C-alpha cells in the first residue's frame, strides 16, 4: 500500500556526478542492490547522520571519512548496499565497512559507505567486492532513477525529486533520491537520502543548509517513531556552475536554499507516502504553543499514538483519541505550570472543527467527521492557545499491513 | 486474544463493602454496565487519577469529592459506568457527572463517579438514573466477580485478585478488581481499579501506600503508550479489623503493604495479559542505569517500539530492533554526556544473551533466539553499564488484532 501516484518523476542529471549500479545478491537474486556515486574532484559534500547511539558501522566510517575530507575533492565515492544494515555487528562490522571503501579506492578515506536493511547480521563483503567492478563499469550521469530503485528495502516505490532554479545567468539543477518506509523517525536525517546540485557552494554554507533543511523536512517525518541505526542524508555541490561560491550572504542564497529545501521536502514526504502499510498521509500541525519544543512534542505525541493512527486507518472520526493524545503530551513547565487551558484548545481536521471550548465543537456533526476522515490527505490542526510557536510533522496511519510487513520482514 | 488462563480467581468479600450492579443499556443491551460500591461509615478512601490534561468529567468530580471527604465515612458510594467515558464533553459532561452522584445520594459529595468507554459522546444520564434503583436493590458483599465483569470495555476477561494476610491476631482480607485493555500507559493509575481491605489504616498512610504501590504496579504497564483520560485507582480500608490504625511505623505495616502491592501487581499484570490483541507478556527490565529516570525511559522506549512489538508478535528473533530502540532512548546528559558505552551494554532474552561487546553475542545462535521468542512470557534484560539504577515495565506485542480491535471499536 502507498498513497498518491506511483510514478517516479524525471530525474535530471547533475553535472559532476556519475552513478553506477550492480547486483551483488545481498538483497535480491536479481536487480541492483549496490549503488556507487562517483563525485568529480570539485565536489563539496555535507552529511547528517542518525543520532541513534547504536549507529551502524558504515555510519561511523562515513562520518570519519567526511571529517577527514573537509576540502573539495576529498570524498570521491559513495557506496550504498541494501539488504543488510551492517549494524549491531561489532568490530567485524567496522572492518567490513572499511573493506567496502577499499573496493573502490586504495585511499579508503575518499569513500563514504552506507548500508540499509536487516540489523545484526554479517554483511557478505565478498559479494560486494565481486560486484563492485560491474557497478563501476556501468557509471553514467543519468542513472539517478536506477539508483532510486536500487537502494530500496521494504519501500514499494522509488523516491526522487528534481528541479532547476535560475540564479543570475546560471541554471542550477538539483536532484535527489531517498529511501525509507519503516523505522522512520529520523533524529538527524532519514534512512538514506542523496541530494546533489551543480552549483558552487562554500563548505560551511553547504553543511548549514543541509542541517537547516533536514531539520524542517527529514526530521519532521515519522512512520512508527523508531529511529534507525543507519539514517544518513548527503548533500553534494559539484561546483560546476557559478563563479562565487554560494553562501548565506549571497544575493542568490535564498532562492537556492528554497529550491534545495523543496527537493528535500518532496523526498521526505515521499517516504511518508510510502510508509509501511500507509493508507493516509497525515499532517499534524501544532500552533500557538508556548515554545518550539512544546509544539514539536505535541505533534509527535499525536503522530505516534497507535490509537490515533488506527482510527485514521478505520476512517473513523473517533477524535476523542486525538484529544487524549494532546492531553498526555509533556507541556513546557515554565509556562503556566505546564497546564493546558482546555477552553483555549481548538482542533480541526482539514476544514472541520472537532474540538473547541474543552469539548466537542458545537457545530460538529458525525457526517462532517466521517466525510473528512474518508480523505487520503488529512491535516490535524491543533491550536494550544499558549503562545505563538508552531511546528508540524508528517505521518501515516497504522494498518494491518504495517503489522504484516513488520511481522514478516526477515522471515 | 489474551495470555494465560481465563478464569477469575475466587474474590473474597471485604467486610464493610457491598456491591450492586444493573444494566442501564449504555454499553450493552444485556448484562451489567453500571456498578455501585457502598462503603460502610468507617471506610477510609484513597485514590489516584490520570495525569492526562483532558481528564474526563467524572475524574474532576471524583477528585473534588474525595478532597472534600478527607475524614472517615465521608465517601459512601462509588458509581461506575462502562460504555461511555464522559470525556471531552465540556460543561454538559461535568453536569452529567454530578447527576450520576445525585442518583445515589442527596449529598452528592458523598459519591465518587467513574466512567469508561468511548470519548467525546454524550453520556445518557437518564438511563443511569433509571437503572440505579435496581443496582441499589442488588447490593451484596459477594458481588466482586460480578463487578469485575460489569466494568469491562474491550477487555476479553474479568480481572481480580484476592488474598489474606495475618497481622497479629487479625486476618486481613484484600480484594481488588481492575479493567483495561487498550489506551494503557497509566501516568498515575490505570484505567480503573478498585482495591479494598478490611483493615484499619490511617488516611495519610492509605494515600501513601496507594501512591507508592501504584507507581510500582499500574504505572509500570503499557499496552500502546496512550494514557487514558479516565484512569483512576481507588484503595479503600473499611476499618473493620485491627485496633490501632496501620501506618508506616507500625510493626505490621510491611506485611500489610506487601500484600496490597501483591494484589495490585496481579491486577496490573492482568491488564497486560488481556492487552488488546496480545499474544505475549513481555517484561522489559533495565539495570545498571545512571539514574532511575533513565532506566524507566529506556524501558518505555523499548516497550513502545512498534518494530520491537511486531517482532515479538512474529516470534522472530529480530533483536536488532531492540538494540535500535535502546540506542534512540534519551539518556541522562549529566552522566558521561548522555553517551552510551556500547561495549558495556548487554541484552538478554530470558536466558539467551543476544547482545554483548557492541554487537551480537559471540555465543548467540539463531536456534536459541527462535526458541526463546516462541515463549509466551519473555523478559528482556538490558544492562546499560552506566550506574546502579533499575526499573521495569510490563507490556505486550503488537498484533493484527490490536489494529483490528482499534480500527473497529466504536463502529
């Protein structure tokens, strides 16, 4: 199950990036399951990683190699395998992650490795070594769609976004792909996402842009509240176009940053649309909170409530569950002693007001509730009446298929 | 679905308490759905309530009447209805809760009302008024089992516990009942529980005992992480037996408190055993944490993880999900900067060590993992290697039936 159209949009090549793929028989007997990105020497690379303390071996190695390579051209390859996360694998897993890098270059620190799939099983590195030459031989600039398919695990569809933005005389192309469907509650970035543009960007600005944009996009989605051990998001600027490197004081910065965030928003939402067993795309919008943290806490409390999620699956306007979830959230204790003025709270589902004055809205009807719950895209707007802070997260419902997928995965 | 035997144990009468029941056609066309407890004039009553800010109207009224009645004999009746929570019902709901009290006594402050069921719908108070005389007419000391059945909602079985403890020459009887199956993550008490003993207990000691015991029992269970708007737990001492009131400095206090806690433990575990869709009873035991709060946080993070819960439902030793859940918990930042020494972490499922030295235990085998996951009662023991604090919660797996029950409830 998944929400919205299945088709992958056209993914424009980004000059300075070539992509290869091969079947290493890690995830599946046929079809790509390793992907290699080759970066031209002028590329700047920024990345954010999971904050899960049991982060996977490739996350440790990718972070280490990125830190060594804080100059253009240091990172030359990204290698991704699907089917095995190489997480919870101890010292052997770490050695394997280094070996993955060595399959592409004698200078392993020029390579960032990424793995996704089952946690806790040995990664068959010999299969990756065998398949790497085929991946290198298939290198081409227009392999983005192939890569979008090759990195999937329980996803039902590839995810990509591409757009161009005019900055002065230059047309900058931004293209990205992502994967993820379960274990989705990114704390730093989502499962895996790779975004590249052909502009010239200063390294500090690139990392800043990635941190800010991923906070607003990948870090605002949740399928099941489980933060993966392998989350990573990489942003590459190939530096092919533009004279002066872009940075926040540049006249074109805002247009550029907006375009990058738009691509990342599409990639993040694509993960929710393809969330495990998802039948609804739910936006939880919290307004008038006392603090930004409180807004986010309320949004996540509602988004993670199994009872709210099953009510959406049933398309049942059992809105009391939303009210109960709001009521159990942790409010900022330094504002009004953390206590909620129930009469000031208002909750809407799309255009239908369900709660006001501490109870069911006087104008609410079951027919209106049922009509809105039948829609595929639903925004829950929760006004807390405590201040002026807002936040929102995107999530899914909880269906039989979520349980089925996760009870049967692995076996 | 439910775990363990279905039979209700023998529930001994508690002198000083009589119980009546009737069908008011709120929850079902036949069978009891309102219950009345009549307390003799010497009873001491203590209660704890939900901390959900959207607490139900009867919770507000019960708390108010209990506070007025801090002397023996003030509270004379408890009235409980199932089928409608009278929560999220605003001013009308509050008026209804007061009317529930008035059906039993002209002095409404002598009555504590309790409701459980669907949130956000009007409670048909006229039906309760009509049925109250029948409930009063059926008053008897040995109606505990009938009450245990009459308060159920989505529960599949009644829950009760009864025991006697010898204090000097007196035999004290303690009997309790509870209900709850979903929306279970009590923050103060569970859905509904009523425990009575015929001992003499000082009012302060009774409230202290209830607070401490419910913290260790009802506040340590979770089915789905959703804290109800209607949670309440009442502890009554009828004062029939014993000369001196029991209090913490009394020679018999420890034996008495242990017996009360044992009854409450059975009632709390009975809710988990009957958790919505449950096929496994899982104890999450966290040891060697830096702080008590950290131990509880890790235990809840694991107990609430949908991926951990579905793996238990599948009886699949996909233990990487446990490790991932531990890794995303919030650790106390004042100890080692909140960072986990992965090599010091050890995780066991019953007698099978799954994680040590930062990865899969060297002696672990898939066969051993499968054998332990096939059991109905599983203890996950997580040693953090950060200190000497412990805590544990009891929870269930996440099955198709959980989704089915919650997608179909109401409709």
